[in-house]
């Protein structure tokens, strides 16, 4: 099978048929590992199958502490556009 390298923004991409990825257990959105050996580029399923949980997303968040101080009544302090 022949595939072609295309440019997508600043990245280079190879279009891989879905059936080829499915044979290796890879699907859209999965992370993969790339290895370069001699005259080959090997694409393998990544061992990092981590998915963010709600707990991961809220790590470091303290309820009741707002990121912004609104006690001044919303008075413009700089060059805000209102």
C-alpha cells in the first residue's frame, strides 16, 4: 500500500486507512508511539491510555475562592473594553 505525506498547517500527516489502524487496535483520538528505525517509521498503540477524569480536571481547585476579585463593583482599572 502506498500512502502520501500531506501538509496540515505546520504539521505533516499521513492518511492511514481505518482498516489498517483497526487491525492494530488503533482508532481516532488514540495516542500512538512513533519509532524511527533505519528505513522505517513504526506506528504503535501508545501504552499511555490515560483519560482525564473529573477529579483530574478539578485538581487544585478550591471551592469558594474566585479567580478574580469583583469586590470593586466592576470598575475598569485599565484599558478594558466595555
